[in-house]
C-alpha cells in the first residue's frame, strides 16, 4: 500500500496546454498507505501512529469531524494488521434505526420479530477473525452499548430472539465525530464502554489543520474526476488555490472532493479560475488572521494563536447574529452542533449589560 504525496496542481499555464501535460500523482511508498493523501506534519504523525498499532489487537477509537476520512483510516489499519486476509466489516450506527441496529450488529433467528422469516447473521459474526468498524458509535443507544461492551469484554453475544451464545474473534475499531468524554458527562454514553474503547485513541485532523494538503488533494480529485467524467481540466490558477486554502472547509476532505468534481464537470476543460469557485470560497479571503497577528522576536505559540483566532471569529458571528446559533453557524460554514461544542469549549456567553 502506498501513500499518495501528490504534486501541487498550481501549474504554469504555458506547461498545461492540455490535460496530458498535467503530471500524475507521485506516490510515496514510505508511509505504506493507499487512498489516504497527506504530506503535512499532522498526517505524517498519524501515519506513524497507525503503523505502530496496526499489528496489535487493541481497540482503537478514531475521533474526527465528519468528512475527515475515519473510514479510510480504519480500513488502512485493517489492511496493515495481521487480520488483513480476514473480513473488514463497517456499519454506520447513526444511519440505521435503533430497532434495526441490534439485528444488524448481532443477527437474528427466524421468528424473532415480525418480518423475520429467516435467520440472519449479524456484522459481528460476519467479521469473525477480522475487523469491525463501528462508525458513529456515539449515536448508539444505551441498551446496545451494553451489548457491545459484552463483546469487547467477553467476545460473545446472542442473536436477537436467540438463546445460543456465539463467540467471535473480532478486532473493534470505533469512530465518532462526537466528544465521547463530554457525552459521558451528559449521560448520553456509558462510562464503562468509553474507557473500554479508549485504549488507543487516534484524532484525525480536520482539513483546516492540514492546509498544505489541499493542493495535492485537489490534484488527485481533479485527475480522478477527469477520468470519471471524461473531462480535461488541467490546472487550478494561483488565485483560485489561494481562495481554497483560505476557506475553513467545514465538510473537510469530503467537501473538497465533491466541490472539485462539481467544478471539473461544469468547467469541462482548461483551468479552474477564481471566478469558477462558489461564492463561499470567493469570500473566504475576507478573513485574514495574519493581519491581526504579529510574530515577535520571542516567537508565538501557534496553537494559542489559532485558538484565540477561532474564539474571535465565533464571537463575531454570534454578536452579528444576536446569538442565534443557527445563523452564526451558517456564517462560519459549520454545523450547529459543532458550533455549540466550540462555544462550550471556549466558555463563551453573551454579555448582559
């Protein structure tokens, strides 16, 4: 498996007269990852950690915003593990109604409920010997959390409507965009399951935390979309790329991929210029954090500066919308739940004068 470290898509116009001149992605075999594009420091750190833990059987908890590639990372862990020749089964716990999720996870026997005309194997049994990804585990009900905890602790479960204990040998990778420690405090997630999952936590960086990966990602998605849609878009202008790198990307890599495909399909051929970008990207350069900050001779703590800048933007959006969170979230291109979490983290509250 290989990690794609791709060339910057901002190319000299005179060297890109047609799509055949656009250089193909250059593969970097050092990290040994496939389909995960990243050459930023944060991604290199993540690759190194995955390499350390892939060949063990410890439970892994992937945490990251929606669209950061948790499913790809989970699959990479499986492919680099000793279970690579066994099944990799993924299930989105937030996308299946609660009354059906138990059957999907553990299976059911014939007659277990109305419509159960035959027995069915669950995901845990199908993944025996391999790996199961419990995506969005933070959305799972408390009753099911107890049953998942039993599988983690004892490696066994019963099918819905059944009495026979089934034993499985499965490595569990859990993924969520939620802060599970906060969900535990709220009483929405079981504390015992949280600590059982929290063996090897792995935080996936958001796209705005790895902006240097935007050019190679754009290049890869552009070439991919050209092949898929029979298009010949061969470059992104410097102005357009500058705007793309100024945008916060609330939908992360998934949002970038979809946007690049849309631009390629609509453009058809030639270059993607600033005028081709959607309004939210063209307006992204209105935010200039560097203008308000100055690095002294003693240096600056980047993490603190970024935190303060984020806090400042959130406050501006809240004040501008009179603390109507839905409207403030739209101004920041965030989900309302994400904004609420950030408000709590920064301990922000309206000033009552």
